[in-house]
C-alpha cells in the first residue's frame, strides 16, 4: 500500500469515528432532554413564588393552609383559593396528577384539562382581590411539570388542581366529553301459544339518560311483504304483544325500539316463526237422504246427513211395473214405477217339455229299462200304502 493510500484510509477511519462519536453524543443529549422533559417536580418550593410557603403535599395540609390563612410569610391564602372557586370542603377525594408547562393537566396518563391557569406570586398576570402579591397567570410561566392533587367530579370531569410543591391552585378547561345517551334493541323472542296464536317479547337497554317511548313490531311473510305492524307504547325496558295468523307458512318478526337516542334495532331483534298447516279433517261415512247414497264427509259435516244405517240408504228388492221384473233400488226411490206389490211381477210359468231320450245303443236301452223298473217299484209302494 502506498503512503498516500495509507493516509487516505486513515483519514476515512478518523472521519467515521468522529461521526459515530457525534451520533452517540447526540443520542445521549436526546435521552437527557427527554428525561428532563419528563421530570416532575415534587420538591417543596420554599420561595416567594409559592402561594403557600413550601407547598402542601396532602389534602389535610391544603385544607389547613386555607383555614389558617397564614404561612408565616403571607396571610392571603383564603382569598387566593376563594378567587379560584375552591373551598375546603371540596379538598377531598382528589387524585394524583401532573400540571405541565404546556397547560395540560394529566391524571392516570390521560389529559383531563388544558389551558391551565394558576395563582402564583411575583410572576405578573391578573391581580387577585384580597392579595397584594398573588396573581392569575398561565402555567407556562413555571419552569417544569409540577406534581399536583386533582379534583374530578363523579363522571371524571376536571374541577381544579393544587400543585403540591407550592400549593398554587389551578383551573383549566376540562377535556371531559360527557357520555352520550345510548340505547339498543336487545332481543326479541316468540312464544307459540297455539297453531295460529303467538306472543312477541322485546327487550331494550338504555344508558346515560336515554329513554324508551315505544316498540314497533313488524311481521313479514317469506317474500318479505309486510303482513302487519303493531306498536306498543311503553317506557319500560320490555314489551309484549300477541299476534294471530291462520295462513300456513314462514314469517319473520322484527322490532324497532323508539328512544330519545333514536330508533334502535339489531340482528338480535329479528326472529322467524312458522304457522303450520291445519291437520287433515276426520272423515266419516254417512247416508245422503236426498240420493240414498252412502258418502264420505268431514266430521264437522256429519250432522247434515243421516246415519249410515238409515233406511233411506238401504237397498231393497221391488217390482218394476213397467217391466214386470224384480229389481234392486234404494228405499228412497220407492214409488212411481217401483212397488212392493210383487203380484204385479208374477211371471207366467210354462212347464218345460219332456225331453226325448236318445236312441244310441245297448247301454241306453238298459238305462231306459232301469228307469221303467224304478217307476214300477214306486207305483207298487204307493198302492200298498193306500191299502193299509
């Protein structure tokens, strides 16, 4: 390596080392500045700027300072605190916090107020009645963040603060946003009372002063068509209504809760229900007197007809006069051409002719002879019986 090259390398190394060292110093400086910015002063300020000489670290000490009104250096503490609207009865239940130089008041890591103004002595500002040295001045006039006890109301709204190192009272603009009224439709249920009767039950929730005025129940069929709408006027957190539907099918009920926070509904406030078809009617056989026929009707229609064993639906044999024949009809048809006078249907009886025996052979001759012998035996028996 040449001398010039060696010197060039050394120079680069020196420059690099310098840059690294400069960055390290800068980093340390930033850390120190950050640490300084986060430093919270809690050391008693026994100086002329304090409202109470050496401050007050507890609520009891703050109350005592106001009541006594004399810390050996000043005698106007009551006047100073009163000008900030602070009385001893309020100095209780306070929370630990910090008043920052930028005007923010912080409790539990949350900014509860901004644009803070304090009472301090000999820092200029607006004079306070009853005090020769204390004036109202922005907290930007102080050197650093000051530990403080902070008074909040029940909702967390900033009321005032007192810095513990100096007991300087502080007022500021609260950043508290009051909770907005809220409400919701919580749920709807469907109770089946019968095949066609139902009860709808809706529930709601409210918060931060919201109020319920009514519940609107809407029923739609499977196609989405509105079947009915029922409104129940109620300030309660629940409401019910009954509903009747005879047409079988699937339906959906939805609820809208009318509240001072607006109309509220949800997926939990929709419920489907089903109207089942009616059961098949019971069928019975009856006699139709008008026709003499046995027919089948529903149980509900049974009373309109005669019992199945009614004579009007019996089948009977009668004489049909026009034909002279015996026919079967229903009893209800009797009359006219039909009669039970069977003599009108007596047929003329014509004795059948005696058939001639065929002459076919010896066997046939034998049969004929047997037949004649039988007739002869029968005749002899008859004559003997008569003689006796």
